[in-house]
C-alpha cells in the first residue's frame, strides 16, 4: 500500500515538474504530409516560450551536405498561436527542415544584432545556438513559386 501511495505521488510530481523544453508545436505544415509547399512558407503553431526565452524558427536545406541554418526571429504571437512566413531559398524540389527553437532572449537579441548583411530579424549559423532547445520540427519539399 505504501508503495502505491509513493508511486502515485511520484507520478503527480513528474506531471507537474517543469519541462526542460517549452510546449511549442508546429501545426502547419502538417507533419509527414510529404506535399510540396510554396517557397514562401507560412509556418503556424501553438504554444509560447517562457519568460526570459524567445522562440525563433530555423530553416535548413537538408538535401545538401553542409547547408547552414537560417534563424528567423520575427515570429508573430497572438495568445497561444504564432505564425511566420519564411523563404525556402534553394532549388525547386529541395528538402528543408523547419524547426521551432527556444533560446534565451539575451542570446537571441545578441545574434540578431550581429546578423550582418542578413538583417536584424535573422541570422545564419552552421550550428544551433548554445543552450537552445528544439521544440518541434517538420520536413517539407519546396515547390514552384516566388521567394518571399
């Protein structure tokens, strides 16, 4: 009996323990849909980052061996929903991984400020920022159309 009560208490503590990764998900494009998307991709999701952190979207072409990631910071958040339009810069039929990433606000602001020629709302890096966490990802294939 004591074991059952202890186990129930432990399970309750696990359910209420703060997760190391924020509950942020990508809803559009849908996971596993394998449909082609336009090169100006609208990404939509749910969930918000914790105080002191910032959500960014990382885009990386995955069918080349050493493609860097482009991080976009101009995520529009309304309540529990967010959205952003990102360019899929690469040839038609290329595959891209879209990631929702959370990192400290101070680091995101710094990386934005040194974004160089790319601009203040994005930066390019071969690696994930230190201390960042991927909250969700989806793979898409670029279809025809104009880059945004």
